[in-house]
C-alpha cells in the first residue's frame, strides 16, 4: 500500500466520489480517514483554531505546542463526529435508498467498503486521540472549571448532534455555536489561561467568532434544505423540515448577511482594524449564495451544474465560506501583525488596512477588465 499524498490533498479540499471497492482498498489509512470523515468540510475546524490562535497572539498569549495539539485534536474530533453521524444514520436506515448523503461523497457503510464494526473501530481510535487532546487542554489549564465545561459541552454535541439534536431541529444552532463563538473562545481561553493571562475580554473574542460560525452554519442549513424532502420521508426533523423551505432559506440569507454585519460592527468599535474589511472581497460569492437562496430549490440540476448535484444551496454556501474564511484569516493575521508591531510601521493599522483594500480593489478591477476582454 503506497502513501497517496495527492489524495490527501484532494480529500482535504473536496468531497470524494468513488464506486470501486478495489480503488478504496488500495488507499492508505490516512486517505481513507480523510475521505470517510469528509475532511474537505472538517477543514472549517482548522480555520476556527487559526482565528483563535491569532487573537491569542494579538493579546500576547500564543504558544505553539498547545495550539497544535488542540487544532489536531479538534480536527480529529470533527471527523469522529462525522463517523458517528454516518454510523447512526446508517443504523437507523436513514442513509439507505439513495439518500442525499450517499450521492455527494463516499459512504463506506452504504457502499460496503467496510463493515459497521470497522466504522466503530475507526470511531474509537479517532475518539481516543481527540479525547487525549482534550485531556491535555485540561491539564494545561490546571483543570479550570470553564475549560471543563467547554470540554463537556463539546463531548455532548459530538455524541448527540446526529441524534437527537438534528432530529429536534437544533443541529444547525449547535453547528453555529461550536464552530463560531464556543470553539474560537474556547481555544483562546486555553491559550490564555495556560499562560496565566486574563480572560476578561472573552465575550469580545466570542463575538469575533460569531461571523465565522454563521458562515459555517449557512452551509449546514443549506445542506439540510437540499435534502429536506429526503429527511421528511425518513422522519429527520431538521430545522428546514420543521419551519419549511422558504423560512429556512431566508434564515440562511440572514446568516450570510449578519456575518458581514458583525465584522463591520467590530471594525467600527475598534476591536478590529480596517484590515478585516478584506472580507468584503468575498461579497461576490455571498451574492451568488444569496441569489440562489432567494429562489426555491430547483427540482433537477440546472445546465452546467450537473457535476455538483444534488448539492445546491450547500454548494453555493460552501463556495462562499471558503473565500470568506480565507479572507477572515488573512485579515485577522494582518490586523494582529499591524497591532503588535505598530512602532515599526509608518502608518496605523487602520490606514494600512485601507491601503490593502485599495490595492485589492485595483487588482479586482484589472481582473474584471481582463475577463471582459476575453469574453
């Protein structure tokens, strides 16, 4: 068995479709784990950890070792949740009969790539690694009560997301809280407490995590709208199933718009510099997602979108999240660097941010002119 680094990269960036068991059996262990856990999606966990790490660095409390351990542990925990999600839905008969989940990526159980026992073995191994990371965080913070509470809440969501939270219509809210304010504030708190710092501003940190959490939740809501007809038949009471497609679509639009609104508020109040306004360059993708969400889901793949079907709203939201999340991280890193090295820079962080946005606008206009000339 050869290590397939190309598959590692591909599986970390896009959902993999595969029908040949021989092709699956030929993959290395890491490739199988990345595909089975849908790591293209679990990458959002790494984004949340980078945001938390940057904020801790800005406040003078960043340490590489605990940050790396927590990032790897949370990434594996997210993958562990997906393994449990697939196992639970498969065992309850939800993923049978060409269900939505089986149409957009590999499902090892449905496709008989491995047995339920093998899925449980992978779940246990992943869960143990993720738990050890959590134990390290507890020891690192001397079993701080706040960190114990966050650890317990994370474990609860991991085990209860698929059932019963998703069936109660609470799964989307859990996604927003975990990958937004809770994870970002939680990783920040571990780094600060471990370094003997003050966490009095943790609520501002949590607010700074809200925009990314909303962006991640928009994907989840979009996915549940995409598959709501299947979920109705299977008795899965997701948020869109309970409130209807129209209301769910407008909630998803709100989550995208609110993500920008919170960042603009944090810039206006001085918590962030104008560097964070770089996220506005994701506005075109946000417009695509909002335009798609403003209309009912089509019954079949529109021309040119056949390869992406059955994902529709979730595809547009995922497309937006990739750029929004990347620009969020770039903005927060530039904001942090500008604030930490103010004395060495010729201008303030806000002026430098404004210049960066101006350069970005010039580049965007040039690209538009080039694209127009080619057309």
